[in-house]
C-alpha cells in the first residue's frame, strides 16, 4: 500500500522539528522553543499545531488542562516525500541531474566524496 502524502508547509515543518526531536511536546513547550526564533505569537503556533493534527501529522491527547502532541509521521518519511517533490519540481525527476548540480556547485569534503563513490558503485548494474 502506498504512503499517503501529507503536505507540510515550511512553518509547520519548524513545529514538527521540535516535536520530532522531543518525541512529544505540549503547546507551551513548542511555543517556548519556536517563538524566539520566529517571533510567532502563541496563537500562531497553536494554529500550526491544530493544522498538523488535522492533516494527520500529529496526534493530540489531553493531559489535564493541556494537550500533548506526538508525531504520527516520521521525519524520515517527510524528508523522503519532500525530496521527491523537490526532485520532480526542480529537476523533472532526474536524480542524476540533481547529483551533477550539487557535485559541481558544492564544496564536498574528501571523505564524503569517497562515501558518494561507494554509494554510486553499489548502484551500478553488475556486468557478469
């Protein structure tokens, strides 16, 4: 069965990062960690949390007079989804073109180049 797509905005992504790191968090904890960086008001963060619950990215359970939010989607799944969307949007789905672009336009440490070479060699079809 295919994964259902969950579209997470850039602002929602910032909220998700906090909850992925903490594994669960209250609205107050998210506000305390996100607001200093973004300048967002409490209401903005609470709206983002509510949207993420609506989208099925978070669950919210009541604990006394507060809600505790827990991720329903993994960070890896969202990265995979965002990566595919970026690849399709910017490079027309051509992964080789994406790799060529980043290799040409990025300083890559020697150990990372070796790692990339190993990965590419593993992807190469065997000639028996």
